[in-house]
C-alpha cells in the first residue's frame, strides 16, 4: 500500500493555518450561557500536511470556559473535507462533519442522534468568520448558536 500524499483539497486547508483571536456572540442555546465571548484558534498541520489539527478556547462572562480540539482532513473516497471535533461538552464525534468549499466559505455539516449541526468558516486573508448553527431533531430549520470574527495573530 502506498502512503497517501497531500493533494489540492488538503492544500485548501492552509487558509486556516495559524493563530487567530476574536470576538464572538453566543446565542441562546441548550448547551451553555449566551452572550459575548472571546475565542482563540490555533491551526497547525501534521508532518505529512494531511491533517489540519486545531485547539480552540473560548471564555465567556463569569469565568465560563469552552475548550475543543479538532482535526480537519480529506476523505479521499468522497473527495470532501471531514472534521472531527472533541469538546468540553463531552459528546464523542460518532461521525465527522462533512462538506467543502463554496467560494471562500468552508461549509461542514454533521448528523448526530440529537440532530444536525452546521459550521461555516468564511475566510479572508487577515480574518475569518465562524458561524455555528444547529437543527435539533423535529425542528425544521437551523438556529444560530454562535458567530465569531477572528483576526490572524502575527
């Protein structure tokens, strides 16, 4: 078996590589307090440049913290980006979010036993916007959970 090498779709993930800091608005949701927050992302590739690994930290009023770790990579069989996400809420990623680029927007959707989740990264040269929405089972439309604007550090 030959080792997989990074292809053009892997290379598109480099747009997120680096350290980012920004302001967020967390909307009312069933998982934690809403209101303003500060978020920090640290995206870095593995040695083969096949997986973009990240750490995420968010702080909200009153000392509330939300932390996450994730891996963005490519499913070569489906030719799409997949995202495995582990966070301090503790739900294991039973399956990754899946999707791809729509212009400057990376749209990733996942299905869980609780419903569907959608993350959209809109990437520019010096900043990106990350929007999270959820659609619990039995609900017709996605509802916003969070929106953050992050600036590249250094």
